[in-house]
C-alpha cells in the first residue's frame, strides 16, 4: 500500500531527484549529449517517478484542504442557532383532544341541519 503521508512522499521525491541528478552526471561524464540523456530509459523512469510523487503530493494537499473546509463548515453549522420547529403535541392541543375529526364533522353537520330547520 502506498504512503499517504506528505512527509514520506516529499522524502521519496527528493530521493528520486537525487538519483536523477546522479544518473545525468554519470551520462554527461561518459560524454552523452542532452538529447541522448533525455532518451535514456533510466532517466525517463526517474522523471516519471518524480512526476508521480508531485501528483501525489498535490492530491494529499487537496485532501487536506477539503478536510479543513469540511471542519470549518461543521463548526459554522454548530455555531448557528437552530430554528425552532413547532411540536406536534402543541398543534394537537389547539384542537380539542376529546373530539376526533369525525366527531367534529358530525357536530358541524348537526349544527348546520338545526340551522336549516329554524
């Protein structure tokens, strides 16, 4: 499993950069020109490892930034006052608890009928 530590990845990047510098120095000592050095397979491999290390360091930094932003949003949300919601029992208390809806409808119908007869 790869390391997710920023410090470890930075050390790996430095290691690969050091190896690349050593390889380029060796090739230039042997008299290789710049185009020949760039075509060397070991140099290409080392540059690829450096690119991967840089990409991983960028992604680690992005993840850390996201974690910080998430923590800030959570703290902001916790600091904000919660809106008060009406409780269900309070709504039920407004209507008389002794009479159900059906009973209320019956009562209204009866009152209406008595009003029509008069």
